[in-house]
C-alpha cells in the first residue's frame, strides 16, 4: 500500500497576508481558496514541482509554531537568488559540520542533503530548503 503525504496545515494569524507571501515571495501555486461563511476558509497552495501542498488555516494561537518543513531544490544558490528577487528574506546558505555545527556557506563537497537555507513566513513558520540532485554533486 502506498502512503503519500499530500497536505500539511500551516497555522497563520492572517490568511490573506500569508497567501500573498506564499504566492508572491515563494512562487507557490494557488490550488484552492474556498470560504464557507465567515468562520471557515481553506487556502491550499503547492510549491513548484511538488506533489505535497500546504493549507493555510487561521489559528492565531498556533501561528508561527511550525518548523522543519523541508523543500528540496537542485541548486540552492539559484533558489536563494529567486527568493531574494521575489522579496523574501531567506538566510544565507549554510551546511553542518561533522559535529552538527551550522557553518556558513554550502557544503564544501556539494553533497546531496548537505547545503541549506532557511526561510520564515510572516508569522514565523520556518522552512528549510535543501539542495539535492545538483548536477555534478558528489554522492551522499
């Protein structure tokens, strides 16, 4: 039996502000924006090329509580440049040393799963972007 992760709920304080961030500053695709009365709204967005989407849910008490969501890209430098061009504020690229210490710059050998950047939405929900499948990358 296949089990596929299809949707992750991201709690936000302002759905419209979060929707604008994910559309304009990250390039996510809008799949659904549906309201049923004043108290129910579902906004579903999907990162480019992803089979998994996010649903923005208005939950002020939990807004900003999500961390560790991972996006995978083939070129971390190009991804960072695109985010900056869109007005997002990603971290600088970093990697972890053998001792688990976060260190500036990409993985020296550009190994898969070795180079990262972080990004926060307006509520503080945190994403990690990691480089996988870079052309010419050393095997992990």
